[in-house]
């Protein structure tokens, strides 16, 4: 049996050229995660560079407005570079450096993971190249320039649908061309083993902090934890420490786009089927012949046709629930949180806020709901303005 | 002896690759028959995939052309059935894990057998994951072709020991596509294979000229040429057949 399985999901479905690279990566990761010096260095970077621990903020106005469960926001948006992505990236780039790699490459959708990777590479002194779909480099020109400012080279990917999945394809291709001195900093809990496990571990700091912070504030565990899911790294990060606490509901919010009954959707669990793609067995949006379907969401970060294998497994065993949130609901939640709490969430995170708005009123006042506010929304302001008919370009 | 094994008997095998349905299944069918007549010893037929991560831009584009022309796995099986009525050339599918898995691996291999497919190459199913396919290949007598790459190192012995049909030796790093220079890694890889198993080794990735084919066949049992042929097909479209035939004959003659 192959490595890195979560139930039937996961595995290492990649070309032979890359097999020794992922085997070496797994060995290095398993070694360094037990290495005291590595752990100390990473903790120092997380605390003194990225700004951890992130706040667990009691959203009192929102709680009162919705009239149900007590709502807390896990403020990953306050991290350096503006999202949870930095947690994983610091871990992987530090690991790459320990492994003697000279260069890191990464895919990015909206640009959050690319910016985080470029940031860590600048700090730790590695070369960085980022692959981004042509559609996305056009839509997120500011993030392209941001990455270049940080010293990274950005490649606009013109194959396929020119979006996130094609950026992953192209980064995999680049890795096969130059694997010896290059580490692929995968941005989510997806891809071949050991990435789903390793990225989850690096992100699990989110859930560990929530547990400690909530026990200190409330003396108990949350009743529900809500997070948005594309590949699923922020969700896996906040879920992981609660998987053994059966009374805690874990809810992942997928991007429904225009609706799960339309073909303009990216809701993989709701509309996808079992498949093998991008190194893993999991659920994918695809046709009956296994051709990967173009997906759509207003959120470039959730615009991905698959989901991480551990999420697929948590879905299979019914430990986590996955719900679909439309563009419209997410935009409304984006505006709601901005006005209600003075916090502009990333449009990705707004999917979680939208579902929490529905869920909180159905819960008791003595219950606790935690939303993972995975990123800040500055990057989305122009897109939301356009959604509302105001033509602002960055 | 099966058709694949026979293709390597007392000769160097020339193995052209084309994407099924590029530019149309009618042309593909004719290409297979005519390439076999021109000396192709085994023909690799690509089942197009939306996201072919092991391919360079030439074969990616062929996949998109085929898919946008409406090609499906079922239509390809029908075409193979038609080819088998007139040609005995060994036919090997080259595709990705997802088109096989989503079709239903059992059903897929069953249809391979019924249509007359001899083997299958799936670049994103490495040795470590081959139990995903192997039991079904065995059940229907389809040869699962293994790959080795310049980075395989100590894995070569393990892969070679269990290899069947022939071993696909990836000449150099990266994805498919023509290259001016092909490194010498393949020669050493083949030597390591032969230490543990007497199995034919065919070299692919980057070979486009008769000179390269001649040099590679000097130390291997065959060469695989894809992108160079797909480029001709892309250039001439439905009129590509005589040009491809001429190319195949030229390659075969120098080997």
C-alpha cells in the first residue's frame, strides 16, 4: 500500500522523475520536525516575524445581532502578509533551506500564497519563482508587482484554463525540469504525500491556539468551528486539534459560485466525484471521462477543482460537514463583517462568515462558534466594488 | 510471446506516439495503420487529458485540440476496434490516472482487452502506486509499462525487477518535448536495468531527429518519439498523413 493515505484518499500519484524528491522531502520533514533547533527557529519566525499567536477575538456586536451562539473570530488576517498562508510557508521554506535547496517554486491563485512564499524566500535568502494563471495575473496585477518587489520572478501560465489548477500543473512541470536544487512550496493540504500531512502540521498551530485561547477565556471547547475550504489548508489547520473532540462540529464552507446546480461552481464535495489528480486520490469536479472541469468562484483562492485528501476522508467518515456558500452570500457576509465589526475579511474567509451567519441563530446563547478568519480583504476590495457595479481597478 | 515482446525480437523498436483524436479520430486511425506499414514496431496512442502534467506544450496542445473536437475514451475504444480489424501492430495506451480511474479501472481494462490494446503507460502512477492498476491489468492481460527517470537511482532495480513488456526510460529531466541535447543518463540507467532483468528498454522524451534515434538505439532496445510527430500533425492538420509516414520511415531506416 502506498504512503500518505487518509482512508482511501491521498497517495503519491506523480511522475517517476519526482518520486525521489518527495521521498527525500518526507524523510527531511520527519527528521526536522523532531529537531529541537528547527522547531525553535520556526517558532521564533512565527512569533517574532509573522506575529503569532493570532488573536481570538470575541465578536460581540455580531453575536448580539445574530442572537444565538457566542461568536469568536480567529484573526489569521492579522498575520504578516495578511493570511494563514505564512504559517505553512515559513515551515516549508525553512525546511527547504535545511535541505540545502537553493530555490523555491510555488503556485498561486489570487496571489496570497505566492506573496507569502516570496516573503519567506526573501527573508531566508532563497531564489523564488511563482507560477500564476494568466487570468489571475491580469486580475491581481497588484499582487504580481508585490511578489516582484519581494524579489520573486512571476510566470504567467497560459495553458488550460489559465487559473489555479493550471498554475499547479505548470509548477509540477517546472519541478520535474529542475528538482535537485529546488523545493516546491505547495500552498495547501493537497498534492502528493507528504504535502497534505506536512502542510496540515504547519497549519495546525491555528487550532492549537484556538483551543488554548478559548479554554483560557471560556473554560471550554467550542461547539462549532467554521472555515472556508478550497484545497483546505486553513480549515485543516483549525480542525486538526479538534478531530478527537467529537462534540465539536467541524464545518467546511466550499465555494458554490453561482450555485451548486449550475456549472459555475467550485464546490467539490457537493458536486465532485472520486478521482486521482495533482498527486492525490480525492474528490474532484470532473466529467464522466475524468476530464477535470473548469470551476468558478468569485474567490480566486477557492477556485480549485479538488479538495485535500484529509478533508475527503473527514467527509467520508462524517467527522466534518461540508456546506456550499454562493458568491452572493459571501459578498453579503464580506460587507456585513466590515460594517458590523470593522473587519474586512478576505472573500475566501467571507464564505465561512456567511455560513456562520446562518448557523449562529440556530444555536443556544451558551454555545460557542469559532470562525477562522483566514485572511484580510484588502486584496478583494476592487473585485467586490465591481460585483456591486462600481468600476474600480487597482 | 505477446505482441509487445515480439516487437523487440532481433531488432530495435521504433515507437511513435500520437494523441488520439488530433486532428480527428479518422486521421488517427489512418495514421496508425500507415505508420505500422512504414515500420513502426509499437504505436503509443495518447488518450487526451485536460491536465497532462508530464507533457510539454506540444502534446498539451494536441490534447486540447482532441478534447475540443469531442473525443472521448469510448470513441477511442471504438476506433481501436476498427484498427484491429486491419492491423496487428502492438498498441499501447498512454494516459493519466484520472481518465482510467474515473472510467472504472476494471471496466477500462476490460474494454482494452476487447478492443485489442496490448499495454498501458500511465506516467502519474509510479511504482509505489501501481497496485491501483496492476491487478486489473493482470485480470485482462494488459501489459502495464513502467517508467524510470534520471532521478530514479536506487529505485531502478526495484522497478526493473517487476517490469513487464518493456521499460520506458525517460531520457532527461522535465516534460515531453523535443530537445537539442539529450544527456547520457539513459545509457547508465539501462545498464542498471540489465543487471537485474533482461527486459527491453526504450528511450523517450526529447528524441526528434534520425541522428538522435540512431545514437539512442545504439545502447537501447528502442526509441519513443512523440512531440516531433505531433508537431508535424499540428502543422499539416488533416493532410499530415504522408508527412508523418515519411518521418516514421526515415527514423526507422536509420535505426
